[in-house]
C-alpha cells in the first residue's frame, strides 16, 4: 500500500514560483509511475505531469509545459513539482497520485484519473493577479 502526503502549496503572485512535495510511504514507491493532477473549483481533475519510476521519462500537460518540472528522489520517497511563471489560471488544489502497479508508460493512461489507485489529500495553490 502507498500513502501520499502533499505539501508546499500557498498563495503566490502571478509570475512567482512554488515547489510542491509529495512524500510517499510504502516500499513499492520506487516502482511506481507518479503523477500530479489539479482541480479548480467546479472543474474536473486535470492531469499536470507524470514521471517514470526511474525519473528518466517525464510527460506534461500542454498548459504547463516549459513552466513546471516534475522530479523524484526515490531515496527520500518523494516526488516534486517545481512550478515557475505561475498564472492565475494555475490556481487549484494539487494532488499527487501513484499509477496502478504494473502499468506501462502510456500517454493515454497517464492522463486518466482512473489509472491511478493512490491519491494524496491535496494542497491548495492560489495565484493572485
């Protein structure tokens, strides 16, 4: 089993930066593809970024490409999301999630919430204009 706890959210002005962390417990963390999603009020939960178990492959939503960077430290059981050049439309609750064990690196699967079986509680990111 994997438990996920996000941190690092907060209030920031447009153009600013934040780094989110997702601390994982459970010995299977290093074998898991990990993802970040976000959900704004009244909207669906949207894919943001994913990273392979080794960290060698990453995938981003078009809306954050070039501004956000996903990374992981398997020794610390932690996944990060570095967010730069933040915009008001980035305001949302951000969730980290673990892709179902054994899933392959498929861009179609990476963007689907039902392909992930463990989720954190979320951390709020608010970007003021």
